[in-house]
C-alpha cells in the first residue's frame, strides 16, 4: 500500500471535519444576531416548537421501519447473502441523513426571526443572515456525508485490505439507509408543508381575502413550520443521500474499471476539494440596498461560480497527478460541473419572474385560472427538453473523454465522476437553496409581527429570490440524481454478474420490456400517491380553518387569537400517516419485480424509472416554481396587483403548483435512487430466487 493510499482517506476526513467546524462557527454567528422584538421572538419560538415536535414524531415513526429492515438485513447476513457490515452501514446512512436534516432545520428556525430583524436594518443584512443559515445546512450535509464515507472506508480497508471491490460493495449499501431516510423525510415533510400552505391559501387568501401570513389565519404557523420540515429537513436528508450516492457509486465504478485504490479514493478527494472551495465561495456573497432580483441572483451566483472554478482547478491538480494515464477523467469532472451550472441557469430562466416564461404565465391570468394552469403545465413540460439534452451531452462527453471508446468500464467511471463533479460544490449550492425557506419564514414573521412595509418589501424580495434558488436547487438535485442513478444501475449489473447472474438486456427480452413499462409507471404512481396525500391533508386544514373563522368570536376582527396548535397537529398526524404508502413503494417495488421478473426485469425497471422520473420531476418542479413566482410578479403591481381577478387566478395556479414543486417533484429523484439501492442490496436473493427463471426451466 502506497503512502498516498494511506494518507488520502485521512485528508478526506480532515476536509469533512473542516466543513463541520465552519458550519458550527456559522451556526453560532447566526445565533448571536438579535431576534428583534418580543413578538418576533415569540412567533419564531412557536414555529421552532412545531417543527421540533413534528421531527420527533417522524423519527419515532421511521425508527420502526429501520428496526424491521435491520432485522431483515441481519437475517440475510446470517444466511451469507450479505456481509455483516451491511446492516450497520444501513443504519449509519439513515442516521446521518436524518441528522443532516435535523441540523439544517434547527438553524433555519433560529435564523427566521433574525433574518426579518436584519431586514429592518437593510437588504444586505437580511441576505447575509439567511445565507449564513443556508451555509450551515450545506456544509453540514457535505461534512457529515464525507465523514460517513471516510470513516467507513477506513474501517472496511482495515478489514478487507487492498481489495477495492469488497470495500466499495459494502459501502454501496449504506446508501440504502440514506435513501430510505431521505424519502421518508421528503415525502412526510412535503405533505406537511403543502397541506398547510394549500389550506391556508384556499381559505385565507381566496375565501376570506386576507393577506398571506396574516396572523388571523389559523394555518399560518403550520405553513411556516412546513417550510422548515419540508424544504429544510426533507431537502437536507435528500441531498445528503444524493451526495453520498454519487461518491460511493463512482468509487464502485473505479473498482470495476480496475483502477485500484487510487481510483476509488479520487471521488472522495474531489468531494473534499469541493468542501474547501464551497467555504471560500461563501465569502463572496453580498448585495446592496435596493438590489433587483437579477442583482440578488448575481450575488448568489458569484459565490457559486467562484466555488466551481476553485473546485475545477483543485480537481485538475489531483487527477493529473493521481491518474496520469487516465487524465481525461478531469474533463468528465468539468462536464458534470458545467451540466449542473447550466441546469441551474435554465431552471432559473423558466421559473424566475425576471424572464419571459414566468412573466407570460402571469399574463395568462388575465383570462382566468384555467388558462393559468394550462400555461403552467405547458411551461413545465417545455422546460424538460433542455435539462435532458444537457444530461445526455454530459453523459456522452464524460464517457468518451474518460476513454470509453477503448475501455467501456473507464467510460462508465467517467460518468460516475461527472456526477461527483456536479455535486462537488454542494456545500454552497445547497446554501443558496436552504436560504429560501428562511427568507420565506422571515416574510411571514414580518407580516405577523406587524413590521413596517419597507421590511416586508425587503423580505418579499429575499423570498422571491428564494423561490428561484429553491427551483434551481431542485433542478440541480434532479440532474445529479439522473447521473447517480445511471451509475448505480451499472453497479447493480456488476454485482449481479459477480454473483453469477446471467444478464440479457436486449430490448426484445420480455423481462426487460415489462420491467421498462413498470419502471416508467412507478414515478407516476408515486406522484399520484403523494399528490393525493397532500389533497387529503389539505382538506382537513380547510375544514379546521373554516371552523375557527366561524366559531372563534373576534378572530376576523383581530380581537382574538387563532388556535395555531390544532392546525400544526393535524398536519403532523396527516403527513406521518400519508408518507408510509409512497415510501413503501420505493422499497417493495424492486424486490417484487426482482422476485417475479429476475435481474433482467430489475434492470429494465431501473432504466424506465430513471427516464420517466427525471422528466416528470423537472416538469413538476419548474411548473410549481413558475406558478409561485407568477403570483409574486402580480403582487408587485403587475396585471392588477394584489386582490385583482388576475391575482386570484394566480393564487389558484400557485396552489396547484405547491405539491408539484415541494412534494411530488423533489421526492421522485430520491425514488429513482432508492430503487437502485434496494435492488443492489437484494441482488443476491433475486439471483437465486425468481419466478421467471423457474418458468423458463419449467417450459424448456
């Protein structure tokens, strides 16, 4: 074992620790900022209490699933199907995924009132506080992800020695724990936040005609709690899983390409460079008073672009020294980085009210809510073309520059490395995404606390920017999910062949064809489950808000306080109950398909789910983001402004888009990776026991 192979994992571990230390410092720098008035602090405390109560109950519910899965994996290990590391790797993946979301939500609920108070001082102050809280989230996710990877690598290397295949094979399985936790967190949090948001909007803004975040609305606290449990805790768990999945799948492909321990370590080192680059980039985010949306976007882009350039330079130095015979892999990193930036830019183009698509969507409200919905759906469908083309070009470039024309395995390694490149600056990319819910909460607190209109104008500007960055972050997550899922499919086929399975992946193979149909259907079925769940939960909130408006005397006059806790409790109970079926689909489907159609059917299912899931996730995320920003564009005085018929039509569009962009859409990208992870873990069972092989032998 060379000195490099010994020292590199320690360097990766150090990068992870540096990221976590910087996150802790940012955490306390945000907490030192004043919360503002007593009323602002009180509202923030209510939001924090509701969010923590939800997470506590969610983790209790999810722990039952993890205990059951742990028992199943232990039985499989005892039977010799899996190694004994797998059950514990599964647990650690789930634990760190949940912890990432918990830490992010903790800082977000501290930062909301402080951002609103900072906005009283100026736009830049509010931006700085909200972005700092997002930085805590971003660096916690990448820090914990790389910590988990590096510690497991050291443990497995001590046991297996210089055997890359055994090490990476075991590491792939803790991605299943991360994916499972991420799906529960995204789906549960998404149902909570959109049930509260839809219920609050339908009765408050549409029926009662009161402003958004009006303290008279009983669902307003639940709405703000939902921003944290869905868009912060859920998103943190989601992107932790994407980050870890990309690194370990690239490492597994290195083992398949016979690149030895050096090839396995390179993705981890690239991720470590990305953490340091992200930290540096955060120092370049600032703006000026009176900044336009383009100015605000430019300030966030500046930090992201600087981080990307630094990450690219560091990766070049790394690859040209460690893989001199395969230096073309560096261009795969660049391909992934550029693909991420371009997907983010075009997502911004389709969802920001600074550009024509969203402005035209706002104009469609002049003929009512029906045309608003039609145009919003068309916008989302249209927006799928460019990201698909970008990913296709990135895959081709990554494959050929890495040597795929001469060595198929090297080409696949290049594709895996491009996913790592795309996510290498996740620390700052996620910071710009997590910033959004904090700005949204800050606007709600400003409204509920009755702060002056200039403060609300500033928080509205930050919130509108947050809608765009959130949409950009979702596009980024979906793009990286596509590349990671592609790498995981390859890892699955490698594992099957290693277990003695026979692959026949021609399109005319009935198992593959049926698998493709089932896989293409799964994202639609999953989305239907989550959309219906939001609808059912929102109906309960609508009934409750109407009840309070009728029965609490003086509520509409502002002389009595709404019962916020009941709405929070309804959302909590509904979301925890409703999240079980969609999450179970991601676990059960690959096992059932495998036991019936065998390994070829599973590959077909994974490919079908990847293709349809990628497109539908982009469509829903962009439609939802555009509807939201079209509404905000009207609220700034265009097309009649607040209270006009145009505004009411835009509110309906925004209400339809809420579960699109915050529940179903972002959850689909977790689904397509979880399907792959579960398939990899249960590959040994499927190779030995499946109906299609039994029927083949029977009818021979």
